C-alpha cells in the first residue's frame, strides 16, 4: 500500500524530548485499561477467553461491560489471560501491596 510507513520511520527525526514525552504517554496509557482493552491488547478474542474460563462468549461480553465485578471473578479473568492479580493500596506517602487477601475462590479450594 502506498503512503504507509513503519512507525519507527515516521518518528526517526523526532527530538529526544519528544520521544521521551511519547514514551511517557504510552506508559501511562498502559497503566489504565478496561478489561476489554486489556484482552484486545493481549490479542485475545472473547471466544478465546470464554474457552479458558469455561463460560459462553456472551458471559465474557457481559463481564466486560459491568461497572462492578467481584475480586474473585477478576482474579479468574486475569489468570485466564496469563496474568496475576495484584491488589495495591495507594496512600499519599506510600503504596502497600495487600498480600493476605483470601478470595472466595481460594477459600473454596481450601475447603474443597
């Protein structure tokens, strides 16, 4: 296709300051994503994720559109995507990783 160039070629003449601003913006964008954006960034289709979770594709769609989700469900989804859910409490002067949260799914495993 004519007129299409690799991104690296388009940015090769950018100043170091501009490249740093772009890198910073890119990094901040990666820090906040919806579950749908995360799934898409990982090149997963809803059907792929539904198979990994053992649910129907429609359930994945509903979950992605929810405003509120149980932590135990979120943990399962993140793990199905190949990640690990980490809960961090942010305070004005510190960040604390919460590591003694027993999720409902974990409790069921312990009692089952």
